[in-house]
């Protein structure tokens, strides 16, 4: 019990197949209490499928998972009052008003009428929806819908919150606000598991798991992941990136090469010694390029850990 | 406590459903428009020729000739004599309960009447009586063809020339063999027959469609994923979804019968309680069929197709479009499995023949069994899962 109090979610070899497709492939997870745990992965990497299995909505093809000390999906009914789930797609009722949506869910969760009203009022204030109370949910903006969905997911004060790409339909400013709300929840003791495909969001999480093609390819704190990246990152500033690219194409130890405006970002094998010198060797003297080694970011981590799958 | 929470959730779901329905103008319009349009479309239907009507006879004379008459009537194929009654009262009772459509009463003085007919010709009394359930005009139309069936006589006694009718014996235009006594719809207007049937058809159409779409819509819009992560139980969702439509179904029944009585002067012989009881059982049966469909269909379009797929055979085989007795045996067996078939018999029985619901219980229990089977299948299929 003390262990499951520490680890809110644990899974061992969690796997889900759809026909011949392996959507989630032997995923082992440990999510500690009151953490914001990020699920980073491109579309189709199995984030939603994993969350659904953890909620007891999908049966695992293989493996096991315990959520809040309960086996899923067998004991999933025991989770219903303790877990909040914000689906990837907006799943509230578009033809009901903001208040009606929350009131309905409050009734489904058997919240007492007086408590329900005050809780809804609090949430509408907190998520800046008080002036939208009577508006139909279908006519809200992307950011408002997202805040309503979050309010709905936390209405019954769950211990554990699943957020599936909560910010995908939202502008950057709203996204920042949203993350403030998420950390507020974590401060209050809620454990949050949040999937995303935005690097800068992933970087905010306490802990991070990177998913690719259903496999968990790396996990740890964002800092750990960046520190431990198995590559050297080299940045080249140049007037003629196209020409430089051509010249670097055949370089030994080159893992990947990405262009960002006038900069080229190279990932080189750790074994490559004296990387700056090696790169300059490849370039013409008249290329006019400045070469330097830089700190890896999460994007680099991602490229490195998913490289085997891509090739 | 648990039960109270359960009821609370069911009420919440029903209230949400009604709210959404009120805001969905098209669906809301259909609730009213379907019954009225159908009523006008089917109000003036065409009569059909019917054979093999279920019939029974009481033979007070019980002579060789009277038996021959019954045999001939049977051989005409218009009626199938399936039972013998002990009295005319029993015959009428069976007729009212819908167990038979036609009854033949042969009076004790049959032989006398046969003699009279030879002597007095035209002025003689009819030989026997035919009781017809005329609530279906098609039935009456077919039976009318039997009225002049020439009475057969035992070959030994009968003078051979008489066989060829009254012309030879000098008597012109003998009276009809049978005197017809149409029951329940003496004017034989088809609207009288169609309107109660229409109650069943409209309920079949709307009830199955509304429920089959109700859960699939949640699935399609993504709200099912939200709902199944709440403490709500499948049966609560089902009952909560069904309840508003039970009410809508009853409103439709009232609408059809009200308009039918106003425009087509359909006599309504049933008590309101009987009508409501019969309608409730059938509405429940249709709603549970819709629920089953909703657990099979993945999209609203599929739900619509499946609904139509279940609707068409009921429409064709239940006895609404074509007279039940005229259908081949295998079609009748299939029709017995359909709720509309039984409901049509019930509703016609109570509305047109003034039967009580308890008298129609032999048609009520198949509906109840149907609803139970469907609900069991639906609840068994519905899982709080997405796969
Ligand atoms: N119900 C399903 N049936 C078949 N394939 C599915 C189903 N759900 C997801 N998949 C497949 O599983 C893979 C992972 O999907 P998903 O978990 O939705 O990824 P993500 O959420 O990371 O974008 C995808 O290839 C997707 O097409
Ligand atoms: Mg997803």
C-alpha cells in the first residue's frame, strides 16, 4: 500500500494491439503522486491508447496496470470517482450551456445540490468562464472549450487527472495559462498525466516519458533526458545552408541534420572526437560558417531516442 | 443510498436528453410531423383480396347438409375453419379477442330453411349467418364473395336438376345463402382499420430510430468516452435515455388517435387506461430493439440503416400493409416474431372491437418477452469500454 501511495500509476508490459498493429508496445510506467507527468510522442505513437487503458476504457492485450492501487480494467469502476479524464476530443455536450454541462456531470457524480452549485461557481471563476455561464458549449472558442473541459474533469476533485493533448486546439497564450492551472492542481496534490506533442510543454513537466510507435523509448526528468542524450549537438551558422548541407551529407557519425533558418543543427555520434574540428573538415574554407557545440534540447533527445524506429 | 444515487443519475440523463431534444428542432419536429404525415398518407388505403381467414363455426343443426355447407365454405379457401364453437356467444367472444376473423352460425332449423328456399325462393330466409370482423374492410370484402355460395345437399336425396339452381326449378334469384353480420366497422371504412395500425407503425418508426441513434450519437460525438469514465452504470444510461421517449411515444399515440378520430371519424372503443397499457408495452418493446441496435451500430448512419432494416419487414409482414391471413405460412411464422404484428392485433382489438387488454393478453406477453430479450441482449452487449 505504501508503494502504491507513492506511485499513483504503475504498469508492466502494458500492450494493446488493433489487429496486426501494435498501438502500445510493452510500456512500463511509474508515475509518482502529485507529479505532472508528461507523455511526449508524435501522432499515432499510442498516447491516447495508453491513457484509455489506464482509465479502464480499453482492455490491454497484454501486461498489467495498477492505478491508485486498483487493477485496471478489472477494478476500473472503483476509479470513477477518483479519476478525472479530459479527452483529446472535446466531449462535452455542445447543445448544452456551460452551466448545464457541469451541472449534469455533477449530478452524475452524485454531488449534493448545494455543494455542486458552489463547486461550479468556484470553477467558473477559476477558469474564467463565469461570464459564459449560459452560453452553449458548442459556440465557445477553442481556449474556452478547453477550460470548460478541464473544469468538467476536475469537478469531482479527482486524485488523478488524465489530460489527453489538452492544448492542441489552443493558441500559445492560452496554453501558458493552461499550464499554470495544471501546476496549481499538482500543488494541491493532484497527480496529472498529460500527453502532448509540443516540446516546450513537455519541458515543463516534472517527469517525462517519450513514446514512439507504441514503445516507451525514454523517461526521466526533462533535465536528465537532456543531460544523458547520447549524441553531440553542433550548430552551424551560415549564409548558405543549402550548400553546407550538401557538403555534410556524407559525413561519418552524422545522426541527423535539421535546418532552422540560417542555422543547421547537427546531431553527431558521441564517439566523434573533437566534433567542431571534424565538421569544419567537411566544409569548404570559403563556406563562411561558424561552428559550435551547444547544449542538447528536448527536440534533440527526441530525435536521438526515436532514431532507431525511423530508420 | 446507492439506489437514490442511481435514480439521481437516471433523472439527470433523462433531463439532459429532453433538453437536447428540445434544442434539436428537426428531431423535435419529427415527433409531431411523422404521425401526421403518415396519417394523411395512409388514411386512404386500398383494399386487398384476402384468403384463408381464420374462422370457426357453430352448427346447431348438425345434419349432413349443414356439414356439407361448412365443408364447401372451407373448400372455397376464403376461410379456414379451424375450430368448432359450442355457441354463437362463444363465436362472438373469439371474434372479439381476434382469435378468428369469421364465424359461421348454422341455425337448428337449417333443413327447414333449405326446404323453404326451394319453395318460396326469393322471399325465403337466408340459410345461415356469417359473422365478420369488418374492422379490416379487406376481410369483409372477401367474405362478401361467400354469401351466395350455393348450398350443397346430400346427393341421394337431392333432385339432380336443383343443383343447377333456381332457374330450373322456376324460382328466380334465391336469397343469399348466408346473411352477413359485420362487426366493429359496419360501414367498412378503411380508415377505421388503418388508423389504429398506424399507431403501431409510427411508434415502430420513431421509437426504434430515436433510441438507436441516442447512444450512437454519444459515441460519435465523443461524449460516450466521457460518460463511461463517470460512475454511471450502463443500465442507468439505458433507462435514462429511454424514459423521455416513452413519454414522446405516448404523445404520438394521443396525436394519431386524436387526429384519426377527428378527421377520419375512427371510433375509439377502448378506455384510455387500456390504450396506455397496450401502448406502453409496445413502446418498451420498440425502445429495447432500438437500444440493441445502438449497441451494434458504430455510426448514426449505421443505426439508421439497421433501424430501417428492422422496420421494413415489420411494415410488410405485420398485417399492416397486407392482410396477415393472406400471407404464406413461413411469412406468418416470421411475422409472429415481430412486435408490430402482436401490437396491431392488440390495438385493433381494444380500439375497434372494444376488447379489454386482459382479453388480449395472449398478444401482450409476446411483446413483453420480446422487450425482455432485447434488453438482456443490449445490456449484455453494452460495456463501459470503447472496444
Ligand atoms: N480503436 C482503434 N482501432 C484501430 N486502431 C486504432 C484504434 N485506436 C487507435 N488506433 C491506432 O493505434 C495507434 C495509436 O493511436 P493513438 O493511441 O490514438 O495515438 P496518439 O494518441 O499518440 O496519437 C495509431 O496507429 C492508431 O491508428
Ligand atoms: Mg491521441
